[in-house]
C-alpha cells in the first residue's frame, strides 16, 4: 500500500516545553508522518472516517463517568471497521487478519489513533479526557511519543486531555515500559493501567509506573456482584490504589446493583453499558445527570438502611454488654459476667484487654469448636494495634463495632464490639467477637 511506502518510521526524541506538560515541540519528520496519515482521513456529515486497504474505519466513544461529579469526565475511543458490503469488522479481526505485517500493524494503530483524536476534538471541552489503548509493540518504539505529539498538534488537542492505557503484558520489557511512560508523560499525557486484576496484573506495576488511573478489570466487577469475599476485599483494594496516588476506574458496569457496589467501595469513576454504549455521538448529558442523581439517592438510602441495621445491632447488644461490664467491675469472673452475652446466637467469644491492649481474660461461646491451631491459643495476646482497641481507648464509654475482618484466632470473618471501662484494677476494654452483620 502507498502509505506503507511513503511513511518513514524513525527513532527520535521529543521535548516538552516544561515540567508542567505544556505544548510539545513537534519535529518536522513527525509532522510529515501525521500529514501522510491524515491524507487517509475524511469527514462525512461531521464524522471522521479513515481508509485502510478496502475498509472504512471509524471511532466509537464510550463515556466514563465520575460518581462525585455526576457527569461524563472522559471517553474511551474504540475502533471499528466496515467492509465494502457494510459488514462491521471488530478490532481483533482488524489487527490480526487485516494487517499482514508488523509495519502495517504499526501504521494501522497510528492511523486509528489519529482517527480517535480527530473524532474526540469536537467534544473535548464537554468530556475532559480521551482514553486511548496502545499496544506493547507501539509503546516499545522510542519515536512513538513524537508521533503522538504531532497528531495532537494536528488536531489541536492538548496532551493533558489524553490518557494512555497500558494493558497488562507479562512478556513486555519492564524497563522499556518505564522509559515509554516517561516519554508520554513528558508530553503532558496521563497514564492508566488497564485491566488491573486480570492475567499477570499485580501491584508491582503500580509501584513501578505510578499511574494516574488504574482501571479495574470488568471480571472483577462481575465477580464482586456475586461473591461476598471479593465484595469485602474491594474497598481495601481501592484504598491501596488510592494510597499509590492513582484514581480508580471500574469497567464493565451494566446494572444499577453493580454501580452501587462499586460506588460503595470507593471507586472514583465508572464505565459500562449502564452509562452508555460505544457510539459515534455522546449520550444525552441531562439524561446521564439524572441517572447519576438517582444512583446517589439510592446510595443514600442504602447508607441509611445500614445505619439503621447498626443501630438495631447496638440496641441488641447494649444491655448485655453493660451487664458484663457491671459484673466485671463488681469483681465477678468474666465467664459469669458474660453469661447473657454468650447466649446470643451471633456471639463467638468475649475477652478483656488491659490499657496496653494485652489480653487478660477470654471466654468462648459453646458454639466455638476447640481448635488445635497454635493461633487459637490467645492468652496474653497483644491486640493493642487493632482498631477496635484503639477506638475504644480514644472515645471512652462509647461502644464501637469494627468492620468485618479475618480473625487470626479462628481463621473466619468476624466483627468486634468494644467498649472502654474502668475497674478497681485500672483501665480495661471489653471486646466481643460476633458473626459479621
């Protein structure tokens, strides 16, 4: 094809105007490459198309929404093709069957990227970011950042509007990926790790690349909707990503329940059919805002229901906790003081900590089986670093309940009620492990 013959690929650096990621300086060769690619683009009724072999290529934009902003904050560009018979050709076929050489693959990817940027330009002010997937093969080319800079300059799109999505690839050269990320960042682009939680993805890549955004794999969303363990892990996973300095985006959201689950886990942004299918035009923004507002209302209702459940839980335990505290203060043994507490079906054990958090007494309910595990022997254990102990010490005379966590003593999920009190022996914290609510 003539484009393959005319387009010259080369290795060249790219310089940015400053550390704030201003407009990059575009070299002449990169600009010429983009002009050759642009000769394959055409505009019909305000929409951009690209010619590649006997196919017509076009971009679809899928909205990315922010739960807090309740609006579209970005779009992901997805490539589609159409043959001479009007049959849609999907990306997998385009890149595995249509392109017959590595050079053609590179040209196809750079042409599709230019097409995405051109399609994004008219809506840039409305949606913020343009998310573009780049293959490891393209990322590995040192000159690609210069060509991206030229493409953005050609379309008049600021680099700060572009998010480069890096897919998880176990075979990709780690140092090469670090160098490539540095080149895209020098332009002012943002960087996202795509499909986190699938394949070979791990936190090592987050620690190494320090991405701006981490996209959770859609299978994680699907499994979290049906598997309690993943639901419980998700908020902690999101918190770890946040501590790395990255925002979290969940893909594949198709139902209101999934959107609620993801929102409650602390995820920042969502993407999926619930918010909009990939289309050549953006969804109606007023309809989207109404949808996001309804999600907020449902989230508030769920939170209030959770507060009510906690209140009933407190009311159910308060009398028995107070009886136990009163008995211990009066010199009774913990076993005798906690009789009524241990009769409650959800209670596993009751134990007392001194003011350093060291266990000085414990009694198990009858339903707790004896274990031969060395972790089940908790006499004189130090629980001083546990949140249930510290919260009780910080706000005295108020009962607290922990979030569900894995008990090291019996290896199952539990919650702990805790309350500070004083006896003749000094400051104490009464704790009660219960089945998760």
